[in-house]
């Protein structure tokens, strides 16, 4: 008995580039998720991180160099997804994405500024609403019990 093997080509339509790009993925509800693009081509990319997506899901991706583009999930392996651009990137956008520098980090206040302006502690309510109601009921019943005891003791 012979078993025939079928060769499947990995024809993705364009050359892939190994990258490590930070990006923002937005699902249909426009909820933003930080993801990492691991490889990129003009027709799609592989990303890790973000929300649980299903094959066929539509989202949008935004990263330095090309802006925001609609994408479709075509492959899933755990929390790694293969996505295709709904409209492939042109050569100029792909080149910008491959050579774009990461954005400048946020400027955080230096240590002297932090020490000169103390930040007040946030107020935390010590009792929940149910605990407050329970305390009020027990205190009220206790007051009635004391008043009733005094009434019968003096009568």
C-alpha cells in the first residue's frame, strides 16, 4: 500500500522580513491591545500578544511608518496569529515600516520633582455598603434592647 504525499507550497505572495515592531491592534469594538509584530511582508504579518482572536476575525493594526490598516486573521497557533492586510502595503509603506525608528519614550518627571510635590494617598472606603447596613441594623437593635431592658428594670 502506497501513501502519497502532497507538497504544499508556502506561496504568501511577497517576501517576509523578520522584525520586532511594537504595534497597536484594535478589535471590532476598537479596544486597543499592545502587540509585537514578529515578521512583516507587503501582504501580511505574524504577531504575538493581544486578545484572543479567531480565524477570520477582522481588526485593525497601527504601527510606526504606515499608520492604521484593516487586517484579517488567517492563522492561529496559541497566542501567535498570522494576519493579512485587507489591502496590501505598497513598497513605500513597507520600506517605511521596516526602517522606522521607534517613537521617543515618554519623559517622566525626575526624582527631585517627585520629592518636592508629595502625592496624597487615595481615599479607600473602609466598609462596603452591605457592611454599613449590617452595622446600622445591629446598632439599632442593640439600642432597642437596652431601652427595653431599662424600661422593664424601672417598672
